[in-house]
């Protein structure tokens, strides 16, 4: 019997086929259709500080961000957009609230797309025709961003609160206005801070049209809480094939949003897996400090982008089996560790040498795969507890 080692074979199995949507372009990035699910984030720097914003965009790009959004609440921000859009390595979306004139400024500035919030822009419906005309001429796409916190007052009065149905009604109405003007290069988001409401909204919206959908749990919270809420909601939708681009909203540095977003996609086989650390949760059987071992191996291999599964195991019950199934692994106990490569024990080393040995072997395997470690590539490896 042949044992399948390491990462899943390609094409990797997924839980459901992608929902069929129309394809649009955000600059050089395709969204929807058969395009890969893209990961987005938003700069936290003042847009007026062009250098700081471009520096953060560079960090996000290195972390695996595909599309970046910048805020544009003022004329000074609008004036900074041309330089940012021109020098950014990835497509830039201008985030517009309240003032429709900044929509036009963003289009003229060369932004790849504009995010508009219909509930916040005064007399937005009256502006749709001109926005559609200008955006089409410039090849700029639009995101219709409906948020629970800024829902149109008419819908709040109708539904009493921002329900899933209210969010969807707002989005479908705005989509119809753009389509009346023969503008179809837009995607839609219907964000809510409650994952259950958010999931229901996207499920309802996916039944109403073939628009590409931008997934997001808005105001998800601090890093731990926001990660859990986003992973739960995104997993529920992506497992049904719903979602074409994602943004994890965290009260944390935006690079962390990108890391989480990419990891969610990798975990569902919707993005090629890179380095994955499989480690046991530890228990009374463990004869080594598994927590420290896993942390040290993770830190030592940060930046490695090859598809490699590394098992860090702490006892003789599941350790040998898990280590044997990984590309590279260690089964630890009695002050030493058995090092496995592709299912075979290659050496036994003292506990003090486990970390350095795993790192050395990982580097060697990476070189054999023809993919040397990129020290500048971003995203810490994932840690899977078995």
C-alpha cells in the first residue's frame, strides 16, 4: 500500500465547487468566475502620508495580500491617491464614504477600484449613472459595500434592525441601479459583525444574482476573537462555494489580517498550501516541552514558502505515526528525537538538537525541491494541533 505523504495532491480536494459568478477585474487581479479567491486588507496609515502608506502596502504585498484599500475621507487624501495608485505593487481600492466627489477623484487618480457605501453617501442613487459612466470609461470596477452599521435609514425603519434580509435588499437595489446603466463591473459585500447574520446574508445574496462577492465580518474584534469569527463565517460560506475575495477585519496590524486570510484559504484547499507545522497539543504522556519545540521550529522556518508539512510530536503514542505521515517530522521522548524524512527514520538526535536538525532538514528538502527559502516572504507557517 502506498502512503500519501505531506501535502494533499493537486488538484487538492475541496468541500464544494465554486459558485458560478461573473468575472471582474480589480487592476491586474481577476475576481469571480474561475479566478483564485483573492485576499484583501486595508491600510491603517493616513492616506495623506504617501510614503508610510506605500511602505505598509509593500509589507502587505510581501505577506501575500492581493488587493489593498486606502481610506479617502478628505480632499487631502484624494490628492494623495494618484501617487499611491501609481507606485503600489498591488491594485489599490479607494474607500469612499459621505462625499460622492471623491468617487470621481479616485477614478481620475487611477485607482483600480472604488468601494462605495450607499448608506453613507448623500443622494447616492442619483449619482449612480455618472459613477457608472466614469468608471466604465476608465476601466475601474466598483464594490458596493453594504454594512450593518451604515444601512439606509429607510431599510432600518422597514426591518427594525440590520437583518440579513435588510442587507440583501439594499445590495440588490444598488446592483440594479448600476445594471440599469449597463455597468456590470462590480462586486458586492454585505457585512455584519455577527457571523450568523453575515452568513445568512451572503447565502441569500448568492441566490439573487451572479455577482462576485467580497466576504467580510465587519468589526470582527481583536486578533483572537476576530480570527475565530472570520474563520467560522468564511468557512461556512467558502465550504459551500460562496465567496470570491475576502478581507479579515482585525483590531491588529493589517499584515495579520493577510496571514489569517491566506491561512483560511489554505486550510480549505482554496489556495496552494505552503509550510504547515503539525504539532500535538501535549498531554500527560509528553516527555518533551512540545509547546516550546513547536514555537521554535515555527520561528526557525518562518519565510519558507515550499509546500512542506512538518510534524513536531511529543510522545510515542501518536508521534511516530504523525511524523511518518509528514514530509519531515520528529517523534520525541526520553530526551531524544527520531527524525523522519518522507516516512523513514534518518537519525536520532538529543532533545537539544531537535530544532536545529529539523530546520537543517527542511532547508535541504526545500533546496531539493528547487525552491530556496525566501527570507523576505511573509506569513508564519501554520500550526495544526493534532
